[in-house]
C-alpha cells in the first residue's frame, strides 16, 4: 500500500501548517497593518483635536505667539514620535516641529482640505510634502463655529508602523509555532487510537479474506475501532461456523442421498441380471418405490428450508380456528394410528379458538410433530394434543408416551439432519429435517417452541401462536 491513510493524514497536517503560516504572513499581516494604522490614526486625531482646541485657538486669539506655539508643539511631537504642523487656510506651513522656527515657511501645492471628505487620515506623501508615505491626520481650527482659521496636522512615518507590525507578527509566529508543535499531540493520538488499530483491523481483514478465519484482531478499546474489530471477529466466527455447518450439511446430504440411491441401484441391477427371481421382484420394487419416496421427501424438505433461509418473513398471515386445523390434521393420521393401535386425544379449549398465522405453515408444524409422536410412540399408547388460552397467546402442545429424548440430545434436535441413536433404529425413512422445519416456521412467526422430554417416558412439544383480535 503506497499511499496509506497515515501518510495522507501527516501530509495534510504539514500542508495545513504551511497554509496557516502563509495566511498569517499575507492576510494576517495586511489585517494587522490596517488595524495598527486605524488605531494610531484615532489616537493622532484625538491629539490633533486637542491641539486645535487649545494651543492653536490660543494663538489665533492672540493669547500666545507663534514661537510659543512652536515650542509647545515640539514637546508634544517628541512625546508622540510624530511631526506636528500648523497650516494656514492657503496651505502655508506656519509651524513645523521638524524645522526651526526661523526657517522659511513652505507652501503646500494643491492644498485642498475639502478633498479629505469624510476621511480623517491618509497614508500618502501629504500633498507631496514628505518624500515617503506617512500616516497623516488633519483637524481644522475653528473659533466660535467660524470658517477655519487654519489646520493642525500630525504625521507619523509608516516605517514605524511597519516595525510595530513586524514585532507583533513575530509574536504571532512564535505562538503559531508553539500551537503547531502542541497540536502534534493530535497526530500522536491519531497514531495510537486510529492508525495502529486500523492497521491491525486491515491485517485481520486480509487474513479473513485469505481463509484464516481463526485469526484474532487484538484491538480491545471501547470506541468505534474496538467495536469494528469485535464485529469483524464475530463475523469471522460466524463464517467459520457457517463453513463447518456447510461441510456437515454437504456430508449429511451426501449420506442421506447415497444410501437410498445405493439401495435403488443394487436392487435394479439385481433384477436386471436375474439375481432376484421374477416372483420376488414385486417385493423389491416396492422397496425401491419407498426409497424414491424418501428421496422425494428429503428434496421437498430441503426446498422448504432453503425458502425460509431466503424468504424468512414471507408468510401469508390470516385469522383461522386453530382447533379445526388440529382436528383435521389429526384425522389425516387415522390409518397410521390404526396400524399401531395408537389413539389421539384432543383437549381443546373452547369450541372455537382463532389465531393469526400462516395456516399452511402451521398445518405443516402440526403434521411434523404428530408424525414424530406416532413414530416414537409404542403400540397401544396415546398421543395428547392440547390447546391453552393465555392473554394475547395460544399455546399448543403435542405429547406422546414414547421413547423420549436423551438429555444430552435435547439441544441438538433442532439441528438439520440430526437424528438421535433411538431414531436411527426406528425411523429409517426420516430425513432429520422435520424439527428443523418446525423451528424455522415458528421463529418466522415471531413465536417460541420448547420441548420437555424424559427418556423412556415420552416427549411434549409446546409452541405458541398469536391470538387473533376479536
């Protein structure tokens, strides 16, 4: 894997750092410069307004001389680290704190205070007076709301502003570097919490894909990674069990098909080569017929189970009288019961008991349970079928007085193709799928089925159905 998620994450982290530094040095620098200029302009404007209202007003009211004003403004200029000028309405610079008071007065070319408009500061050469761009603010000197007698302007070199900006940027760079280094903890946490577990999960997934379903993913955290690892491990266990089930299924199917096919092949070959005389052929042809019926029953059972595996929830649920279905199904075994002298006793609650279920599937459940009860019941015994009504439920039980089921086999009877040792001796026509089909049908209805059995005494199968609403 040339481009791993980890490399992409680190690359993205580095790019983010470079991009952050670039944004600070460009956009951040520009925003910081504008902020400093605006703050300085506000401070200079307040100072200029104070000078215009005090020192300049005093001069124009002839309370002080131009020399007095020069010395006062020079002291303020040193404090503000700026140049302060007193300008006449015509643009003549009467006082300039950067020049001596006896120097010749200069005149600003194209001096037009109105051009300032609403802006109270500029960042240019101030009508060409300064050789470099400066931050300049200008305030008119008015006496009693009359026309301006002149203007106070304060100028500060942009170089000092640039130096202030760079000092602040240096501090920001240091803070950004510290933050960037501290944020490496995120990378370390990502490595430990995400990357290493994900690497183990990826390796485990590759092992599963290669057929090694026994591999254990050693991620035990209580977060999503741990949950994903546990889910994959559970999936591998399920796949392993399914593979084992598949092998057993194929083995069982092969065995159950091979035995009758071997018998059919042997008897037919014996008939064809004359080993079985003509007067005995009818007997053995009946055996062949029975074996084909067994194969047909096995095939039908497999199709039923396969249909439940694919379409488990496809039930044709209707409301019907379960008592009538029990009576009709029990009546179908009249001939079989007569041969073994077995009686079927019905203990039915109420004359009519409606349930909501798939009538065809429930008939099959009853048929399989009664058929099993007859097979494993002794001669001259009784089978009891009983219904009991409970709130929202109807319980049906099929009880026999037969051989019973060994205790160590109770949990296996629902497995497909499972046959106990007792059934192998008595039920040579069985497929081992009857109870598996019963379990699938009852589960598909969202109901339960249980068994109570004592070896040598008998078995009772009890299942529930939803009672129909009146």
